[in-house]
């Protein structure tokens, strides 16, 4: 962390973090050429008012973004990062702002994905409510970055000609066949005028996320493995334990 275990500058923090990671990588291969190790760096700048290791913020996000770009472009190593982070202790404006930006910028710089969603309080607290919100944030960003196709079907010249000037596309079959791919659909994001918003039994993303999390937890889920598969997994684990012992 810059200012405590690394220089107070972003460049110095990143340089030291990469050097330490490469040093550990070199040591691992020196001991075992077949070692399974990874090149990774998780830099930040120390919060001088609290001495904590911030997981998000406008000073850390450029560090993580630069690390992703260096690893991908210079070392040719694709990988993900600790995105979707927040130092807020509860779901709200700060958490939403920090999580969205800490996902978006590393992805734009080449990160293949982000991890540890659902966390609050510098990744010390896990929240089902926040996990539901993070899913919406990730979906929002995924839609932003997916762009849109340009071809004969999507340009829809025949549809425009069919509907004509002053016509309505709402009931046209072309709309029904495309809106799910084109429009971002969410049961959390609100797009209502005040009167309709106020009439809802559950209002606001935070409250809706709590209700959705409770519903998902209460729903019965099919067991991922049958009894035979569970026995096989147990046998593999037992064999590995005997070998390691």
C-alpha cells in the first residue's frame, strides 16, 4: 500500500508491487520448474485518515487499471482483478459508485473479469443484498460494453418503410423479436415517473435487493450433485489426503 509498505506515489507503488510479485514467481520456479503460480499484483494507496487498505476509490482504481494493462500488454498474461469493491459498510450511493467504477475501468484496460462481488466494508463483510445489486451493476456494464450489431436486420429499413411516417413500432413483430437483446432489462433498476414509483409496494434499489435476496434464498434449488457423484468426489478427496499424508 502506497505510503506505508510502498512509496506514496502510484508509479512507485505499482513498480514495487510488480517487482515483489516477479521475485516470488522467480523463487517458485527456482524451487520447482513445474510450479503452478500466477503473476498478480493488488496495489492501493493507504488511506492516511484511517490507515486502512482501501479497496476502492479514485486513487486506487487507476492503479488496478494500470496493473491489468501492464500484465496484459507487457507480460502477455490475461487475467482478472479485484473489481466490484467498496469501502462502504452498507449498500448505498458510495457502494454503487465505487463498485461500478472499479469494475468498468479494469475491464476497459483488458481485465478478463472481476471477482469478490457481494462484499462491503473493504471485503470484510458479505451481503446477500449487495450481491443482488452487484449482479445488476455487472449486467449494466456488460450491456454497455457489448455494443450493438449493424446489419440488414438491425438497420431495419424494411421495418421503417413498413411502419411509415408517424407510425408506431411498439406492436411490430420486429420489436418483439429484438427488444430482449437490445434493451437492458432489470427488476432492480427503476425507470418510472414519481406517481408510479411511489405506488410500488417496494421502492428503491436497496429495498428491492433485500426482497429479491430473501426470495432467492427461500426458493428450493435442485441439488447440484446426485448421491453417486458425491461419493465419487469424497473418494477423490480421501485418496488425495492419503497421498499427501
